């Protein structure tokens, strides 16, 4: 998954290209799939490939949900280019290193996305799998604490976010080690920080993965 700051920046950046009527529902939708961490809904349910279909969105909430899944896929592809040597590692170690790269990108996205203006819009407006609003709002609350009141989260904020969703402390520590290494990697760091602009370009060029996005341009609804 992309980190919340990247998801919010992606959705906010595209909002002026889309016919958004309810910004709160749209932004809540774009973070909703990862509320699975607190609700217990399986990832295969909130991130099913069918949500990539441009015909899936029927309102602003599901449009945000759709963009969440696109954001995850685009980022995974682009970051993979900077972490190309992961193939010989275990799946767990690949996840740790990819998560660290996502944190490094997120630090930059949070810094440049002016996210403070949007955190209060995160509310429980739909419960697609019968979750409780309290559980979804618990996830949103963790996001608000991590990003609120600061230009960009520090590692401590990310660690608290990971621990809030009950990721094992040992794995959080391993992510931290990889984050530290990437922040000192002068060769790969600029590329990771620049992935966001490539993500927007990929969406705008309607690559094979994204064909059909024009369903939701301002002229469509």
C-alpha cells in the first residue's frame, strides 16, 4: 500500500481534474481501503482488482476508493524500478524494503501536499463491508495524529502509525533501518522522491492500466 500522505496528495492533485462534489467523501474514500488494518476486513476484499475498473465508481466515495487502488498499483510499479534488486530476497524482506521506500516518498509527499488542510475531512461516510464507523474512524484518527500539526511527519510519527495498526514492533524497527539507509542513499533518494510526479504523469497519459479514467473528468458529470 502507499502511505496515507501519498494517497491524499494523489487524490488532492487529481481533484481539480475530476467532477468532485463532496470532497470529504472523496478523500475518505481514498483512504478507506486501508482502514482494513483496524476493521479486520481482508485486503483482498478492499483491494480487489475490480475496483480498478473505471466503471466501478458511482459516487465520490467510490471514486476515491478507485483512485486508492490505482495509486497503489502505479506506485508499486514505479518504485520497483528503484528497488530492482529485491527479487532474490524473501517476500517478507521485499515487503520491508518496499515499505521503507514508500515512507521515504511519503515524507516528501506530505511536505509538498499541504495535507493539514484536508485531515479534518476524513470521516466515516460509508461502511461497504458492514464495518463499524468507530473502527474506520480509529484508522482515520491515527492518520490525523501522524500528519496533523506538522509540515512533514518524522519517523516517530510513522512508527506510531505502524504501531497503531498493530504491526509488530520488530517489523517497524526493520522498516526504520531501511528508511535510514535510503535517506543516506544519494543515488536512489532523488528518484524515490520524484516518483509522485511520475505517478501523476502515468495517470494523465491513460496508460493501459488506466484507460477509461475520462469517465470521471469534469465534463463527464
